[in-house]
C-alpha cells in the first residue's frame, strides 16, 4: 500500500474521541499518525495500520 507522509488516512474504526481521520507523520516499519480530532499522536506497526485503512486522501484532495 502506497502511503506517504502528508496523506490523511480514513480508518474503519474511530479513535475514542470520535474522529476517524489521521495525518501521516512518519512512514516505515512503524507509522506515526496524528488524530485530526484531538491531536493525539500514535505509533503503530505497518501491518496493523494497513488492515485498518478505509481510504487514503492525498495532500490536495478533500
């Protein structure tokens, strides 16, 4: 899956704050993402994130 820094991920499951959109801050074996609702930063393994992605929104799209 081609995910790049600066993309926005829409996930199948929502964050506890209610938002399901995350900004991608770091890509590699682990992903660092920031919740757009509350600003909480999370590091998760690539496998777990790729399973949970519903849609990738590139920089210019909305």
